[in-house]
C-alpha cells in the first residue's frame, strides 16, 4: 500500500478528478480505498462516513480531489460513471471568485450582489382526518384518527386559542415531530378554516458545516450562525456541502430553525417536507404517563 501511495502522489493534484474502483473500507468505514491506474490511495469523504454513501466494493467512481497530503485524498464530490451523484451538490464545487472590487471607504466589497430569494414554498405535509377528543392547551388538542390518539400542536401565542370542541371532526395537514404532529392547516368538514400556519420566514446564507444527517449550521448575511433542522429520518441525509449558498424557509423553534424548505440559488430543492400517509401509532407505552386526566377536556 505504501509503495502504491508513493507512486500515486505524483499523479494526484488538487482540483483533478480521479477515476477508479472502490477497493474496500478503512478506519471503521470512515474512509475507502480507491484503486486506479496509477496505484491505490485512501479517500476521506469528510462530511459523511464512506460506508454511509451506498458504495460497493468493486464499484467504479469518479473522485474530485479537494486536497491530497501524499497519503489520502480529501473530497466533497463523488460521482458514478453515469454522472449520478454519490456525494456533493448538483454542480461540482468551485472556489469563490476573488474579491477584487473593494469600497475605498469601508474596505468592503463594492456593490455586493443582493441575495436571491426564491418564492416561499407552501408547506406540504401529511393529512390526517379524525375526531377531537380532548383540548390539551390553548394551541394543542388530542385527535382520534382510526383509533390512534395523536397530539396536534399549532404553536399559537399564549393569548390565542383554537376554536375547537370535543366531538368535532377535522382534517389536519402537517408533519410529525417527535411525539406530536405540527399542524400547517386545520379545516372542518365543510371546508371552513380552524387554523392556518403563518408563512415561514426566509433566510439566505452560507452552509458553514453539516452537523448531523438532518441538521446544518447556516451563516446569514449578518454573520450570525443558525442551526437549521429538517427533521429527516436517521436513514436520510441532506445533500449539502460547506460553502453552498441556500435559501431556507421555516420558523425559529427554541434554539434552532425548523425548515419547511431548503433550496439552492438556482431554485433546485435540497429539502421539502415529507408527503404521503402518516405512520400512526408512534406514541410509546409511556405516553399515558406524560399526561394526567386533569390536563384534558374529554368528550363524554
């Protein structure tokens, strides 16, 4: 292996693309071995572990060299021969253009381009039909959907109250978030609205780092870093790399920003809320222990 690395070091340059075959995984699956015409080398995928990328030993890949220290390649972009992307964004990352035009007074960029905001994408989530069986709080109620009780949250201010009574049948559109269902809209059977979530707040910024499979750190135009949460399942991953500029629509929730949509400057989507039939019965056996009978107004 060492001889192969020494032979390859003279052929691998930053910015070049090396085509080869996945030879195996090393460092507990964090990196993989790339066999190519000039020898073999280790590839560090940095953002994600190599064994999380769906790579197969013997598979042909193209690797963009971000850095090479003589031992391993650091990369943020990998494709297959058919140009399908394994790691990275839809376009090969390129370094930003040099900042040549500076303001003589402030020292900043003269006439910097304004960020482009794409239209807000309306929230699209799961739809649930059921019967209101209990009012939990000013903005929460318990919904019975086919025998499964679901806690619905509208996140209203403390001074506002939902106009609902036990026994009403309603349609709720929203997304599951941990042990509750965050509502976008609530309507009665006649179509009259009970609740409509306000439009999300747009934020434009640059991806600083990918924190988890569904979270990333965004720096806005004022230099403020914001933790963005898309609440993806553990088996799904955001297709983002540090340095990308994105538009995020959502709302602040405690110490993070819950995203409704994430799009690139060309309008291509990075993330939109999941759609389809909800998976019911997500409450665990301890759910009843979290609430007392006095916390509800029940239908009798």
